């Protein structure tokens, strides 16, 4: 009977750590990555507000937001 342990605990975390260690060789690389991720989040938020949410509201998939009329 083979008693060797062959499974890896938390393989996803180990892979992510290895990728991060090879991607970021300096703090400048890490800062530029964070800036790119923040920019991507802002673009996604804009697309959701301008395109995604109105599309879903028009089809009745999500409840319409009550928008205040401009004075």
C-alpha cells in the first residue's frame, strides 16, 4: 500500500503566489499593475452604468433605479 501524500493543498494560492513573484520584479511594476487594475475597474463601472444597467432594466431583468429629475 502506498502511503505517499500526492495532493497539493491550496494549489490556486500557490500558483498565484508564483505568478506574482515572477511578474513584479520591482515596486514600480507592482504600482503600475495596481494602476492598470484600478483603471480597468473604472472602465467596467462606466460601461455598466452607461450600457449594461439600462440594457438589463429595459428587459426587466433588474429593477429600475429611481432617478432624480434635474432642477
